[in-house]
């Protein structure tokens, strides 16, 4: 005996096959969505976060070495002492280097006045040296005679520091 199925009976059979395929389609869709979100997040990170990190650059470090300074220090007691120091100035750009080179007699004069006003006990400690650096920076940032522009001095580094 042969059973003949009509169109209505075939519909549920095909519906069963669709439900078996549906979980795989769901898993595929979830994996696709997660992959797309990861790609979008990676692109966002690259173009916004990573690009900003690359664009932020440290200021250029241009150094201007100065000739050695030798000065008599202010007396602490009976013995006279002197200081011999070599230092290098740090500025932001070549224009500032040229300004300092053009005004070198005034630069050296300001530094000599600061150094000769110190006693050995004031500048022997690390704090004393740091205070001396801050005083030199403050003095050299002030406008030179005949100018209203402050210098862009960012650092003073001692290369040699001898008290005798």
C-alpha cells in the first residue's frame, strides 16, 4: 500500500529540517557579530587612541654647552674656596639657542653673579645644587637688556662640579 502525502503533510517535514539548521545559523550569526565588533573596536583603537599616542611628542632636547666657570665662593670661615663648574643649558628650539649665543656675555654675567654669591656649604648638598639650578633658570629666563621676550630655557645640567 502506498501512502500519498499531500502538500499539507510535507510542510511539517520541511519545518523540522529548518529547525535543525537554525542553531547553526544562530551560532554563525553570533560569531559574525562578535567578529565585526572586534574589528570595529580595533579600528577605533588604531585611529583614535594609538594615533593620539603617536602624535604626542616630547619636546626636542637641544643642548647648549657653556664654557667652564671658575669663581671664588663666599667665605664660610677663614679659608677661601673656589668653584669650578661646567654646565649645559637645555632649550626648546634652535631659535632659542641662537638668542643665547648672541647674548652669551650677558648669560655668563648672570651665572657668575649667582655662583659667586654662594658659599660652599650652600651648594655641596643635592638640595643646594637643585636650588642653584632653579636660580640659574629663573635668572636666564628673564628678558635680556633691550628685549621684552623671555627665554625658553627648560633645564640646566652640571657636567662637572668641583669645590676646592
